[in-house]
C-alpha cells in the first residue's frame, strides 16, 4: 500500500510558493545591481541592459520586474529611504527633546551614509534630474521631509514648537539645508561633532517655542 506523501513533497503543491520566492530573489538581484550602477554611473549613465548584465540576467528579465529605468530608480530610492528612516527612527527613539532628536537623527543619517557610500548622494541628486513625470512623492528627499513634517506637527500640537509656520514647507527646507550643509561640511573636512552641533542648534533655535 502506498504511503501518503508529506504535504511539502507533493508535486506542484508548493509550486506557486517557490515561483514567488524565485521571483522575489530575481528582483532583489536586479535591484542590487541597479543600486550599484546608479551610485557608480548616475541615473543617465545607467541602462536597463547594464542592470540586467550586472545581475547576470537577460535584459528581458529586467522588464518582467520593472516597467523601465525610472521604476528601477524609484525602487532603489524607496529602498534607501526605508533603510535610512528605520535607522533614524531607531536613533531618535522616544526622546521628547527636539534638539536631541535632531542631533541623533543627523548622526544616524551620517552613519548610514558612511556604511553605504554614494547611496544618499545619488538618491538625493538624481531624483531632481530624472524625467518630470516621475512622482515627486516617491523620492528619498520627499519621504524624509514627510517624516520630519510629522514630527513637527506633533511638536507644534504639544506646544513645544512654534506653530505659526507650515510644517511641510519647513520640513522640505530642513532637508535642503541638511543636504547642503552636510555636503559642504564633509568636503571641507569639518569635524563631525561641529557640523552636527551647528545644524542642530540652528534648526532648534528657529523652531523651539520660547514660551
């Protein structure tokens, strides 16, 4: 009498699961290759066929997972944003001190940048030069600004921050300020503690309620 096969070995029973895992693994390979090439060559210097080749896959496989290069870039930017924001949120923790949260957040941002050379620079810079019809809300700067805006709204509601300013506008201003200052400070070799202290103090003095 034939013994029943264990469920996990019945032919075809786990087929869809295996296919989904292989599909996810293939997409991950393409995204890793895209990440490397976008950092090394920039958005315009990277082609879909280059990404596929770097992942050791056929060009047609690229188009199974991404509609075009723009979609691949957005996936790269979203991945970097998710990684960065997880790190920033973990560093800021539950601290109620606004200046301390800003300092810890910037420290986490620089730590991520150190461990992922070129990723933030590419995601920030190339998001402004890719095709105009790419959703602006999908880029790393926009996602970072939205996170900051949420924190500003909470601080304003609690009375810790001045509330006569537009939190979304100010959040985008902070992102621009941080991006420029960190780039300039890094290029001139400003000590990290000095750089972080200056930016934190400037933002805090502008936003913390004195009442």
